[in-house]
C-alpha cells in the first residue's frame, strides 16, 4: 500500500511522506543512543569482517597464477558496471560509521567515568575496549597505507628490467589487463613491506579476536549456553584471516608465486 502524506508540503520539493518523517528522528535517535551506537558498531564490524574474508579468498588466487588473479581483478573492476561503485561506496560508509561510532562510544564512556578504576587490570571490558581503539587505529592506518600501496600505487616502483622502473599501475599482462599478480609479487618480495604487512595482520588478528565475540555479545547472541561457541567462532574468523593473509605474504616471499617480470 502506498504511504499516505500527512506532513507539511515543502514549497520547493516533493512532499515528505509520514514514513520518511518518522524514519529521520528514529535514525538520529539510534545513532545518538549508546545501545543503538553499540549495535551499529557490531553490525558494521561484522560487515567489515565479511569484506576482509572475501578479499582474502580473492587474493589467494595469486597462487593459481597470473591469469587467475588478473582475470578476477578485471572482473571486479570492469564487468560489474556501477555495482562496483555501489560496493566501494557502501564499504567506505560502513568503515567511517564503524570508526566514528566506536570513537564516540569510547569518549562517552571516559566522560562518564572521569576517575579511573582503582584496579584497572580487573576491569576486563574497559581494558578490552581500550585495546580495541588502539588496534583499530593501527588497522585504519594500515588500510590508508594499503590503498596508497596497491590501489593508488604511490609507494614503490618495480624494476621490470635492470635499471628500468615502472609504477605498479603500468604493469599489464599479455591481455592488456592490470597485472595485479606482478604487483603482489613485487610487494611481498620487498622485505620492509613484508615486515609492515606482517605487523598489520597480527594487529588485525588482535582486533578481530575481541571484535567478533564482542559484536555477537552486543547483538545478544552470547548467552551462557552459546558463549563457548561464540568464542570459538571469534577465534576461527580472526585466525582464518591471519593465516590466509600471512600465507599470501610469506608464500610470495618464499617463491610460491614466481615473478613473471625479469
Ligand atoms: C596480505 C593481505 C592483503 C593483500 C595481498 C591485499 C591485496 C590487495 C590488492 C592487490 C588490492 C588492489 C586490487 C586491485 O587494484 O585490483 C587491494 C585493495 C584493497 N584492499 Fe587489500 N590486501 C590485503 C589485505 C587487506 C586488508 C587486511 C584490508 C582491510 C582491513 C584490505 C583492504 C583493501 C581495500 C579497502 C582495497 C581497495 C578495494 C577497491 O579498490 O575497491 N586489504 N588489496
């Protein structure tokens, strides 16, 4: 049934429906309430975990050879039409919402307790959320670096022949597609990049280890009966991402994906 218009008619714009008028204050109240913000941090966090797992599975194609990963990257960027921009926009929005709400929740909880606990070690929730903010900040900085490295390709160049350098963006394969394979191989045959990615993956593991469980708890799924299952799920998700990403970093470093340039 069509929504009926009961509100005032704006002289310049289309009439706002009663549903829209009710939704705006609801969204504002949801974002403003502590419980609403916690639920949104949990949901956006789980969404980001989904992206990281999906991204890792796609990147493992590096071990199937240049054609597999280059075709996959080409498909994502050029065959999905506007869907890829909708996905990128949603990912960015989810990321910003997750970060902004988490920072605000932390600031509110500090403001609500200006005097620190007498025995900080015994207050698990506070210690965990403090770690979450720091590990989250490191992961956020890593994502910025990672975009500069693999998406905008500003960080390093590849030596394609002795004394001849190319930007990652100029690497193409025999079919003229962006050579994502060579880009990843160039990345993880560079020792300082291996070290940086390794540290970032360990911090991401720490963030996910607590984050996944805590999201389920916020969503009310971690009761006494399911607590061990939720703990196991949180560990499994965090460990799978760590193992998959480090397999790419060290696998490439050890030559499991041999260079096709040079
Ligand atoms: C060893 C681990 C990783 C590898 C090998 C890797 C590889 C890549 C590559 C090759 C690209 C560029 C794809 C292209 O231009 O076609 C990319 C983009 C990206 N990566 Fe990663 N990545 C890793 C970990 C991560 C992690 C942990 C995150 C998030 C926490 C992440 C977030 C992103 C984002 C947001 C993009 C941009 C996607 C887009 O352009 O739409 N990556 N990654």
